[in-house]
């Protein structure tokens, strides 16, 4: 156990504790019409309200030359546990996008929507509009529990509903109790100074860092449960969820050239019954609250608390807080990642259509009227919409009568069915990156279509068009597209250059490893081509690309986050 001695609290900790439960100067900064920005402190506190300040990076230099301030706008991320919304909510979301943001809805890798390009003057109206639709952005970002993700398989409707139920309960259980959100955005009467608020679970400084929870249903690992700080892996007996294996300490973020930071896959530590889920989650979160590093934000995630103190220490601490021991973990096996795209029929004869939406970007283009088409579908749809953690969208619960009407609307608006998509396209994720992300080092979402169009012919030449290969692209090593779980992972280093990681497990059970650094697009294709050719010729039946690369010793298997940077890569 290597526990660091207590260092001075980071500035963010002081900001949180001075913020009067997440109020700070936000209201005053919103009212300041002189600038499109907010102060640094408000920028940090706004995250807890689901909002990030950004600027259009495509226009940064030009505006600087014109001596204008950057074109500031805000990102708003919704809290949408399990990623479900109703058709009425869809219509409201679409309407608000056209009125107050870039006319686009962006499905994130955590099953929710983001608006980009919201000017400061429009933020309040947007939040109020969401509230009218029964939606909110509380705790979608910030040092709190984030949007809870949950397995999306519409065919297994009853199990899906059960998981969705837990995702909602977990999300609600860990909502901050402060009324700051309602005061600032919804004009609720301010809480009087004489009645100080309490955050019984979080305390005044909330968590040391973000905290993420996900629920998975083997054999599907569509939510990448091992990337979550806390995972619940459903164990089904006689058609019902009997309980969950508990996994802890997943996370993706790292910094190039800083080996003290690394991605980590979560460890499975035991089993709990369904009626113990909320207690187990609360005690695990409280351990991170009490022991997470509050001096260095690069070392503040739960994965580092666990690695520094050790699993034995953690289990002792958890048992003592719970007052009972977790049972031994039960057998399970993940076989898939990604989503079953296209139409499928599930329980009660209902149909479900999962649309492949590259990078989750829903906007009208000259080729496809995504926004208009989905708006028209929402007007006649009687089921719900389900967002996946792979940035796709399921139109779920379609009756046999309504199916032809929906198909006609898809055709009318040129919304493509993913039937002809290659295996790699079906399993491709990219983060947002440029032009909105302030941390981006290279393109990601805007580059993915080009990259796919270069890789697909290589795969086709080798008879691999249909084969599922997970491809994850991000514009920097923070890991928003979970790149270190891609059989092929590309992580931005600088404009036009990427590090190439290879060899992750297809079902998200093993990290990949750095294979080549600082590659251009041409170099990426040149490096991957012979590997793909060899895979086409020499793979075993059913062998996945990541496993093949390890068997052929192109890369070493990474079994623990701490080994991510160590040793030779073979
Ligand atoms: Fe992320 C920061 C986008 C999922 C790890 N992430 C950001 C910011 C807000 C940049 C910033 O801090 O200024 C990005 C906004 C870009 C933009 O313009 O939209 C951003 N993250 C996203 C989204 C939208 C990517 C996407 O393409 O879908 C995802 C929103 C999820 C959501 O709905 O809540 C998103 N981010 C993730 C994930 C994947 C996941 O959770 O399954 C990860 C890796 C898992 C993890 O947390 O370890 C992730 N984002 C980060 C990190 C690194 C955290 C770390 O531990 O080091 C940062 C940077 C930070 O927090 O300092 C970050
Ligand atoms: Fe931005 Fe990096 Fe996240 Fe991509 S991975 S959205 S570039 S922070």
C-alpha cells in the first residue's frame, strides 16, 4: 500500500467549499452582458449544473487577430439515467436545440444528450425549457456522481426495465441536495442565510473528482462496465435479476508522457443482492469521498485511491461501513460490445430499431435530414427513445402497425438503415473533440468518417468487411470515447497526429497497449494494413482482432492499469 501524505488542498477544493453549495458568482456572471464568458470560478462551478464554457476553436485565431474575445458559448449536458426519453421529450429537446443551441443533438458515450453552442444569454431559457419537459442537467458534470449508464437491449424488455429502474434510483440517490440549481435557473426563492443547506452525503466539497456508475447485463457489455468507477453486473436467475456482481475502479483518462496517470479496468470484488445495491453504492462512493486525493486532480479518481491503498484495504473498509461482507462474485461472461443495429423484434411482439449514428451527431446535412426525420418519427411514435453508450439511438417499442409508417419516414428523410454498415463502422466510437472541446489536441468526430473510408477498403480486400472490430478515436488522452478499450485505439497527440493503441479485448475486458506514436493518417493506414492482412489470413475461427494481435505477439496483453505503460509493448 503506497498512500501519499496529505498535501495542500487543490484550488478546486477551496472553490467548492467557498461556493455556498455550488452558487458562487454564477448568477452575477450570467447577468453580466459585457462578456460572453463567465469567471474562472463560475466556469468550474457551472459543471455541477451540467454546463461547460467553451469557445469555437475554429475561429480562435481569426478573432484574436480582430482583437475580439473568443466566441464563447456553452455546452449543456443532460442527466438522463439509462438514456431513455419519451417522444414528447424528444420533441421538446429538438425544439430547444433549434431555438437556443447549434441545431443539433449530440448523443454522448454516457447515454445522454449534449447541446453545443449555447450563448450565455440563452442558457437560462434552455434550462427552463428542459425543466418544462421534465428534464434536467443537474450533476451531469462536476465532482459528483455522473449520468448512470445502463444496458440497452430492447428485446429483453423486462430485464432492461429492471436495470433502468436501478439506474434511475442510483442517479436520484446521488443527486446533490443543494437548491442552487433551482434558484439560479428556475428562479426559485433563495434559501435564507438563516437556514443553511446540508449535503448529507457529499458534504460541502462534494467528491474529489467525477464518479461514474454503470449497469451491465452479460453477455452484453455495451456500456463498457470495466471503464466505470463502479459497475453492477446483473446476474440473472430464472429470468429475473437475482443481484449484481460489483466492480470497482475503472477509468480511462491519462496524460501523454505522465506515467503516473493511466487507464484502468475495474476489478470485480463480489456480489450483492438487488436490495443491497443502493447501500453498497453509497458506501463505495463515500469511501472515495473520504479517501480520494483532494490535492492533485490528476490523481483524484477512484482508480488511484484503490491502487494506492490496495484491494484488501478497500474490502476491509467497505465491509466495516456496510456491516456485512459482499458474497463471492458469481460466474458471468461478456461476449459482445456495441449495439445490435437494425430492426429486431422483442418481447410482446414489439419492434425496436437501433439506428447507427456516427459519433452520435444528430443534425441535418445535405444527405440526411436527421433532425427533421426523427422529429416526424417522434410525432407518431408510441414507444420511447433509448440512447446507447455507443452513441447510437434505439426507437423502441414500435407496434407492427406503426413499423411501416416509421420506415416510410426514414426513407422520406434519407435516414440510412445500418444494414450495409461494415463491422468496424458498427463498432466505431469517437469523442467530440474540435471545434468545441477545449482540451482537444487533434480532430476526432470530424475525422472518423475519413478514417473509416480509408480502413474499410483494406478490410474488404481481406474479406473482413463483416467482422466486428472495435475502433475508438479521441482527440486527446482524457479518453471520452473510451479509446483504451478499443481493439484499435487512436488518441490525438497534436493536429493530424495520433498514438495507436492495439490489442484490447473485444468485450471490453482488457486494455490495449501503445503500439506506435505520433502517426499521421497515412502512417496509421500503412501500419494497420499488414496487421489486417495477417489477421485475414491467419486468425483462428471466431478469434477477435485484439486477441489475434496478442497471440501473434504484436502487443502484450495488459491485465492491470498499472501495467499500461510498463515494459516492452510485446
Ligand atoms: Fe469526457 C472532459 C466530452 C465521456 C473522460 N469530456 C470532457 C470535456 C467536458 C472537456 C473539458 O473538460 O473541457 C469534453 C467536452 C467536449 C465537447 O465539446 O463536447 C468531454 N466526455 C465527453 C463526451 C461528450 C464525449 C462524447 O463524444 O460522447 C462524453 C460525455 C459523457 C456524459 O454524457 O457524461 C464524455 N469522458 C467521457 C468518458 C467515457 C465514459 O464515461 O464512459 C471518459 C472516460 C472514462 C473516465 O471518466 O475515466 C471521459 N472527459 C474525461 C476526462 C478525463 C478524466 C480523468 O479521469 O482523467 C476529462 C478531463 C477532465 O475531467 O479533466 C473529460
Ligand atoms: Fe475533448 Fe479529449 Fe474528451 Fe475528446 S477525449 S472530448 S478531445 S477531452
